């Protein structure tokens, strides 16, 4: 078994696949720089991310994979999980070595792992599309922040662009310290100098908000309450759909 | 000002909450005008109430004033409650502001009937028209049809709404007559048929001319109240089935009756809504729509009611043991779909995966089927030798004793008090 260390980027991961073939490595253990603990006995091979090598591998994969599986590959990568990186490497080699269609072999451990991880990431993306709560700021920008379990911002931008084409908005990932800004024309990645101060009821301090914002937060909270049917109370079901870790970002859960 | 609008929303959302429809999918309205909103593809549940129901639309009544006196309805004329009515502008503003903040997928607008059907319907139409034309809103709109409204108004409404619906309320004419003597199923059938005909007509025109506007692109639905009257599950599902067939409905919703009235014809206030029964009806409905079951297979005169302790798919399998076991590695897709514990997704995965390997127990477990339930009905590459055939009651007991059914701990559907 050989130890490969890569920088954690998608390009690096694809480069690692390339190196497997040039170095004729049989079994690889792939580890990200961030999780690598140097070992006296096994120095490991440091993969140098290389755009060209990465692209060749990606092209090779695309030739074997349909659109859906290409997306799954990317989604699984965005899970940021060390074990997913390993599965992606194994999966890429498995697919490249076989005729097209091998990715449908759900009984294969790496195929199954990628499809399951991709699904989890997809669900988190979907939850972010649901749980973003914009607040209108004094200068007319709709602002929301989130802390998703996986790095899903790249997956949600199209959804929000299609939906909110006539308003400027920012969705900011507090955990990964970057966000998306849509300026009515295009969406760009941004980093905010100082992360906005949080208060409990409102994500943004009242001073920054549009004067009507408080009303709509209140109306939404009222609506959430009155639409409930207490004779059907089912907390277990409620929490299954709205996991507690998201509550702090949901204005309707702040009262 | 703040207080008045809060009060109205409180009253008119409260009165609308018994309408269980919450779908915001199935339309095809794209944001092509650089406006706001997109109702293409799957809908999104933005939150869930504490009773676990999805919130995807702003569900409100235009007014809870009503000229009718249906015993099962909170807004009935004789009920002593606070009344309110939104203005057209208020509904538009609420919808837009909720949508812009990503609270909702759109609007579900229903209404009590003030003055007469057309007077009410005309206001509903003004709201949807304003949303689409002035606000360039492309989000989802579900509009309730007011029974008795004129064809012209229905047709105009259909030009702006994504979905329209009209509730059957009681599963049979007999039940409806008992609680709402002024109403009848035929009164529901007429507008359903009219909208259905228009949908068909617009679709056929669309095949010829590209620029035909959308007409109720997400189709129609209806709702049946369960447990207010004495109809059996068979009567309910056969009615649903007939409406699916005759009016090409997208959905039939089943709403467990929550007592809200001291009327002696109805269950007493405080009695539990029939939640398990409601759940079983939805499961049976899914079997009809996605699993290829005929309604006659699910219920007949010998079995007029769905079982409470097992789901309808398992119930069917136990009554039809001669159709099992099913060999996972050779059976056709439709039969795999009928195995208890195997859903649409895993059935598909099974059929794909078995092209590469004969499937063993460990494969099946990992594919995400409910193996403990399914194992009684399937054969796979490493199935254990079966010495004797089990009979249905034995299998059922095995499954029930192994399962962690959420209903077993509280068989009367009592609320747990944590």
C-alpha cells in the first residue's frame, strides 16, 4: 500500500488519480494534507496539484460517466469527508478501468459510498434552499447566512439566481467564511471583512435592516404559530424535518 | 397598522390550516421575465409546523365570512368566531414579502364565500392577476375554486394559477348531505370537469402553437375529510380512485377530521384525529399511483378497511403469499416493487445492480431496503434454506415483534407527554 498526500482540492484529487497510473501504484491510501500526520516509517508521496493532469482525468471520467454521475462525483467531493476522498479515488480508478456503465454497479463499495455521500450532500443543498431566511438590509440587499454541514454554496447559486433574479442578495457561509453575492447580473464569491454580528432574533443587527423587516419577521413568526394544529402535535416528526442544529438560523424558531 | 395586519393574518391563516394540500411541485413556470420566483420542478418545504406538516405555501383565506353553514367547517355561518377579510393589496404584499425572504414557495388562496360565488371568485382572480402581471411573480399559486362560480371566472383563474382545487369534503354524497345539506358532489364535479377540459384543450393547442399560455400547469387536486362520517376506507379509496380516473387529478388529500364543533352529528371535541388511518390512506394512495396496485387489490368487500397494525403493502403481501417469495435476481421490476420493505428507489437500484453481480444479503442490506421486513418475501443469492412455508399470521407476528413501529408504544394514538 502506498500513501498519497494531497492538498484537499478537487484538482489535487484528480491529479492523485493521474499519478496512480503513471506510478503504477496498486493500492493507495489517500489522505488530505490537513489530516496527514507524518510517520517516520512511511514518508508518503506528496501529490502536486496539476491543472493539466487533473483535467485529463476529469475528461476520462466524463467519457465514462453520465451527467448525473459527474454531478455525484462533485457532490461527494464537497462533503469534505476524508473517507469520501478515498472512495472518490477508488471510484475513479474503477470507472476508468472498465467499460462505460460500471457506475451503475451499486453492489460495489465505492459506487455505493459515492452515491450515498452525494445524496447526503444533495439533501444538505436542498435544506439550504429551504432554510435560508433573507433579511432585507437598509440598502436593499437581501442577506442570509448559513452554516451547512457540507460545502454546498457552489451547488445552490443557480437555484437562487433563477428565483431571485430581480433582487440583490448575499448568502454567507459562516463556517467556511465565504459567500455568494448576486448583483442582478451575476453571482460572485465574496469574503466579508468582518463577519456580521449576530443577534438572536435577527441575523443582522436592527440598525442595518430595512424598517419593515421587523414586521415581516413578526408576521412570519405569527404565521408559523397559527398554522400549527395543536391537536396533531408531533414533536418527533417536526424535529426530524427541521433538525435542531438549524434552528438558530430560522426566524420562526426564535420565539 | 401593524396590529391590524397581524390580527388578520392570525385569523385567516388559522382558518385555512385545515386544508391539507401543501404541494408546490408539478408546475413548469420558469422565471423568464427577470421577475421574481420560479415554480419549475420540485417544490420546497421551507419549514414544518410543530405537528410535522410541511409549510411551503402561504396558506390563507381571503375571508372567513361565509354564507354557508357546513357542520365540519370552522368558518361556518353559525360559528361564533372573529371574522376578517384581506384586501387584494394586502394578500399581494404579504405573498411578495414572504417570497422575497425565502419563507415560502408561493400562495395557497382559499376563501369563505361572501355574498355569492362570483363575487368571491372575482376577488381571488384579481389577486392572482395582480401577482402575475404587476409583480411579475413566477412562484407557485394554488387557487381554491369557489363552487358555483361562473365558467368565465374559472377560466380566467386558470390562466394565472398553477394548481386549482376544490374539496369533495365527505367521501360520499350521503356523508356530505348529512353535514352540509346545501352542498353536493355534483357541484364539485362540474368545475373539476370544466377545468380538466380546458387543460386538455390548452395542451392540444400547445402541440400546434408554441405561444399558448399556461393553463393550470400543475393540474387539479381535491381533499376528502376522514373520520367525520362513517364511511369505510373502501368507500374513501374507491371515491379517490374514481376521481383520479374521471378528472385526471394530480393528488387526492386525506384529512383526518379534527373536531371543531359541538354538533351532535360529529365526533366530540377533544377526541383524537384519526392520524394512523389518515397515514394508511396515504400509503394506499401511493400504492395506486406509484406501485401499480389497483384499488380492488387493496380493499374489497371482504376487507373494507385498511389495517392499523400493518401498512397496506404488507397487508396485501400477507393476503397473497402465493405470489411470494420473489427472486430478487430474476423477478421483473413490477413484482420487486410489490415486496414489502422495497421502495421505488431501491427496486430500481436492485434491477441495475443485478446486471453486474448476483445479489446477496449484504448487497441488499446496503442498498437501503428494509431487509428485516423484506426477507420474508424474497429469495436472493445466499438465501438460507427454507424448511417449511410460514403462514401469514406467523410472518406478521415476526415482523411486528422485530419492528419498532411508532404506533406500538401508543396503540390508542394518545399523545405522549414527554
